[in-house]
């Protein structure tokens, strides 16, 4: 009986461990983990058009706070998800024009990547919440985001973050995107 309890306890411990996720700013010492996460998730996408691929200059800006604060979800030491809050107004110029808020201070939820085995557990919802609060704290007028119209997980996570659907447009050199926004 004791053995069974021990086995049961071990099972419970293993089960609980899977859900102990820590959310924090990603330190530069974890750059390799970030790049590996990007490679693994983008390499395994069911449809490549769901994610606008990173250009080299963007990868080189991953830890630039003036470009995009970066937060991650960790299972122990393992980085299992990441999200960025794009704050660079030059980079957001095209999207601000598309929405008609060029004169406003806008930030964008983006860089949303979760390892397959950790999806559907609310991890992106929590990372969005962290960035939404950060956007308010930094004094932005609007938070925006975009997702492919056929990417249900991404669309739902934006709705859960409180963003509202605005319209679907072709942006960033031919990418079809449902555009979401929220006035802060
Ligand atoms: C899109 C993605 C970031 C979502 O992350 P996640 O941590 O799984 O999202 P959450 O667990 O916070 O789920 C948010 C909501 O979406 C729903 N959802 C998640 N994946 C879904 C799917 N494939 N189909 C339908 N709904 C889904 C969840 O059920 C939840 O809604 P609910 O609370 O009402 O049930 C993740 O699936 C991913 O990394 N995909 C590959 C990369 C990608 O497409 N990135 C987005 C580019 S814009």
C-alpha cells in the first residue's frame, strides 16, 4: 500500500511539476535558448505563413529594450515560450498608418512562440497579460497585435488579452493579418 502511495505521490509530483511555470524577463545569458526556441517552433509550424520570419537585424535586437522588451516562460531552467512587446515607433510606422493612429504612441504584442508540448495551458495568455500591464505602465496610447486569420490559438489569445478585432489587411510585404487593438 505504501508503495502505491509513493508511486501515486511521484505521479502527482511529476504532474504538478509540469505546470509550475515561471514567467520572467529573458536574460541575455539565455540567448541560445531563445534562438533554439525560435528555430524549433518556426520549424514545426503547421503553416509557415502563421509567423512572419525574423530578419537577422531583428534577431540581433532581441535584447534591446528600446526595440522590444522580451519575457519568457520557464519550466525549471528550460525556456518553453517567449513574447515580445514591440515599442519602437519607427518599426511600427506601417501598422500605425494602416490603422489610422500615426500620431499615437503604440506598442505591439508579438514574437509569440510556445513549444508544442506546452500549448493550450494558458502560457501565452499570461505573457500577454504581463506585456499588457507593461504597456500601460510605459504610458502607451494603444496596444495592437496581428495574427493570421486561420491561426485560432493566436486569435483567441489576443481576445483573452482584451484586444478587439479591427480588420483584416495585407501587411509587411504581403502577409494577411487580422489586426487587433485596444486603447489603453
Ligand atoms: C499561438 C500560440 C502562441 C498560443 O499559445 P498558447 O500558450 O497555446 O495559448 P493559450 O494556452 O494562452 O491559449 C489561449 C486561448 O487560445 C485557445 N487555443 C490555443 N490553441 C488553440 C488552437 N490550436 N485552436 C483553438 N484554440 C486554441 C486556448 O484554448 C485559449 O482559449 P480558452 O482559454 O478560451 O480555452 C501557440 O499556439 C504557438 O506558439 N503557436 C505557434 C507559433 C504561432 O503561430 N505564433 C503566433 C504568431 S502571431
